[in-house]
C-alpha cells in the first residue's frame, strides 16, 4: 500500500524535476520538499501528505509561510475541482 503510493509519487516527481533523493526502497529518506507544490491559481504552497500521516492526503500552507521558490508548479486539489 505505502510502497505503491511512493512509487506513484516518485514517477510524478521524476517528470517535473530531478529527485534529490535516490529511491532504493528507503522511502524514509525522501525529503518533504519533494512533496511540496506551488499553486499559481491561489498562490499558495501545498503539500501532499502520506495517508498514513494524514487522512486528508494534502495540506495547504498559509501564504508567506513557505517560500514558493523552487517548488513545482502544480494546481492544488482545491483549484483542480
Ligand atoms: Zn490552489
């Protein structure tokens, strides 16, 4: 289950930018930054959260709290609806 999610995420990440961690079964080493995105529509930083951490699966951060620089541009689930 967890393994499946990680693999799905990793293939998503690979299509956007170079992964900063090497995936070799050690999913604990994946940096949270790799799961953070910047939504241009509502100009917020949001992050996908592993379901075993949070049932909602993603979180939105208040504006200004986290720099959007270097974040992958991706619509947040709110704006995708
Ligand atoms: Zn948004």
